[in-house]
């Protein structure tokens, strides 16, 4: 099960929602950027109350940012530099394919960290090295120009929009699901399966799948050698909500052949009988993974492309691949903002091949939109598409980790004690952290994953400098590339 999560439903949910509301009000009271309330942020009662509430909520939300993984995708030149979707496919040789939708190839202006407002291609594939995770290679069609440089196309000169779904490997082939998208309505025009040759990753074919009455297949794939089936998760639009369904096919069967759909009591080739595998809706993109003897559905609240909405990531669990997926657990609330306004966020994805210390890696997407009307105001960086520019980090993936309880006792790192310091701490002050931190790197990030400081330590009970701005931060210690502790820091 997931550690520390809580569902925001019923009476408890109302309490949490009210606490969030009061935290927001209190943060305005002592925010030094609010010129009309300059004196208020020094009020100790407000600081203490905010800290207590924050600690309560943090105890309920097990997820925390992974700034190391986020940094891998802050690429400035030489290929892909920003995009959304963020779907991973592990390869047998240890490399990892990363799939993106609309993407930038333009170089980032490193002076102000900006990109032009218009992206360059409709999909892109990156490959991450098995040893040096900082090494990401962009795979595009260099023989073409403009949008035709996209990795996946129905033909060399076909500009059809293809957005990636999930994928998997079988023997010497990588299989990747693709959705053809109507550029004006964003409706799904059909689903395709791409075959890539290992180890070169050259594209052998892209073939259409049968139509399944609006069911979009390939949102997630689980191969179960025990039963001999490959389970293919999809969703269908019911008015304005996406309902999750599951299909299956025998391992080794041609994927273009008809699928069987779970009906709630059995399996049928009739897709009209497909049953929902959860009573709750999912986002357009979601994940299902097998972990610790259970199956988990990971989905983000659908914010309908509205800034400030859809910020919560949930997990559901089941004993079977076909559900029902129950026990909704809130694992993370996204707080990314730009210029004081929330960004768009959508389609969280799980990356189980990067699980470390029983902590699941999850990504989510960020984006901006021109919307200046209250109450859901976007940063609106691109009012003039030809003149304006956007901050590259507002269209790059962010990564978090969510602890899972495996029932296995994890031994503490030798020589490391639990990090202890008194919260809240003064901004710009020196604090001492306990324990032997020889050959340890200390990294402090904000909740969006932006790195504020990075220090290499070589002593016992060292002093570190706290950030200069009030807020909630994540302090992590690394040794030999492994995370050895993680603590939250409240700065006032």
C-alpha cells in the first residue's frame, strides 16, 4: 500500500480542504511580497499556525519532489528542449525511451531561460543512457524540416498529428501506441501501433488498430507471463469524464487483431460490453503498474486545461489487473506557479522502472494558456505568439517520488542519523544538521523542483545556509548518487 495517503472525501476531506483554504489566506498575510501587509509576515502566531497546518498536510501527502530527475530534462540545446506527455519505456539493455507530445527543438535562451511561444514538432522520442542518466539522445527525422521532423509519422511527408501512448518490448521489438489527433478539435481520429527495431530503434512500421467505439487503447500495458496475457488499458469519453477500461490479448498475438474487453464478470470481443474498472474517472493519460504483489492505477485529477485546477495526483489499488481499483489515495498536490499564478498541469505518469528504496517515480506536465479572467488566471506568457516568449520550465516535466509500503524493513544508511532541525527556520540563516555527513551532497529545492542550493559536505554536524525567500522547501542528502535522507524545511 501507499504510505501516508488520505482520500479527500467525506468529513475528513472537508477538513483538509478548509485547512488548505486557511493556509492560503495565512500565506497571504505573512507574504513579504504583499506590500500592503509588510508587517504581518513577522507575526509569530501566524507563522506557527501556518507551520502546524503545513506539517499536518505534509504528513498526509507522501509524495515529494525529485529535483535530480527533473534536472535531467532541463536541456537547453542539441535536440529536445521542452515538451509534454513524458512516458517511459524501459529497454532490455538498460536504456529508457522517453516519449513526448508537442515538443521544442529550439535552443533555450539561457540568459532568461526562455523559448519561443510556438513549438516545432508534434512528437519526439528521447533515449536515456543506462549508466549516465544525464545523457539523453533525441531521435527525430533530420532529413526533414519543420513539423515533419517529428519522430513518428504516418508517411515521410505526412503532417498528421500523432501523440504517444504507452509502450513495451517483446524480443527484439519495441511496441508503442500512438493516437492520431484532429488539429482543430483535438478529437482522437484513431489509434496506431509503431514497431521499432532493437537495438537501433529504427521504425519498422506504423499500423492502425481496429476501432473500438471510442475506446482509446494503450494508456498503459502490463504483461503477465503467469496468465499468458498482455493487459492493455484504455479510456473512453463519457460526456466530459474519462472512464478507464481494460482489454487483453494473448502474449505473442498480433496487436492489430481484435482485443477482448473485461465486462465486469468475464471477457468479450464486443467492446460495447466493456466495464469501467474504477468507479472514479481518470485523466486522458494515466498509468497502471504492478508493484509489491498489487496493481496500482495512477491518475491526475482532470483540470480541463484550467490553471489552478487538476492539481491532485491519486493512486488506486487492486488485487487483479482488471480491478476494481479502489481505495483512492491522494499522493501529491501540485503547487507549480509562474509570476504568481498557477500553471496548467495534466496527465501524471508512473515510471516503475526507476523505483528506488520502494519509492515510485511519477512525472506530471506543466503548460501555460492565455487566460486572464478571474478566478482561474494563467501566467499568460504568450499573448502575442510571434513576439512573446515563455519560460522553458513552464513546459517541461516535473518529477516526484511516492513511498510505498512493501512490508520490508529498510535499514538506515550507516553513519547517517535522522536529519533534525527546528522548523520553521529564518530565511538566509545558518542551521546545523545532525549526523555524520562525510562525502555527502546537500541539495535544497522548492516544491516545483527548482534547485536553490547545492553543497558538498565533508564533516559531522555541518552548517548550511537556508534559502533567502519564505516558503516550503525540500532538503535532500545524496551519497554515491543515492538519496540518504529527505526532509521538509519551512522558511519564514
